[in-house]
C-alpha cells in the first residue's frame, strides 16, 4: 500500500483558493481503494463537501509566518485515527495503529497494562484512560528504524509528526 500525500499545498482542493495567513482550513483523509488520500478544503467547500465520506479529518490554521502551520490539538487527530484503525487488517494500517499507540501511551491517553502472545502475534493490552476501556493493539515485528519510518509516514500524511519513543511499547518501560 502506498500513501498518496498532498502535503503543504495550502490550496483548497475544490475551489483551488490559496489559503491566506491565519486561514482556518480542514484536512481530511479519504480511504480510496485501501489507500489514504489527503485533501485540504477551505471552510466553505468543506460545508458543501460534507464529512461523511472522510476517514478522518481535522482543522488547521495557517500561521502568520510562511512555511509554518499552526496546529490544533493534533493529539485528537492521532487519537481519532487510532480508534478508526481498530479493525483494520492491512499490514501498513496495523503498523500505523501501533505507532499511534506509542504516541498515545507517551501522551498518557493510553496506558500499557500487559502484553501477550498468540501463535505468531504479539499484542499489547492498553487501557484507554479517556473512555475507561481496554483495547488490544497488535504489535508488529518492527525494528526501531522501521518504527521511525512509519512515524514519518504518518507525519507526512497528517502534516505533523507524532513524537514517540520507539521503546514505549516494551512492558519494561512502564
Ligand atoms: Zn474551497
């Protein structure tokens, strides 16, 4: 699976308006044939396009300084993605969810309770502090470099790289 990245365009994908300084716009991920495609919208076009077709979306504000993008709480973006990826079987999405869980553990939104192995797979049992529920995350066989590569992929897609410690997923680190 490839990532289609439309990054830093700062242009509405519908009306092609260029976002001025301090413009608030919406970014959305669309799941198209098992590929995530990102599109940015001005507020007007977002109202027309609707949200129901998007996999996940979030608000961003163009800062006054060029090349810098102000961010609304990205923790919510990552949390939303983490939840929506729950039943995904595609390997790259499993990797994606795992890396998001590392970030959310670091942010104390999730708490590592235990881990267990079934035949070939290893799972982390995480307590969702927000919801008061437990959830399992499949722990893929990734080395540190691969974890960082996945983190980078998420960063490109969301336009904000989650800060993680690749070791957070080990029970010793709790
Ligand atoms: Zn527009």
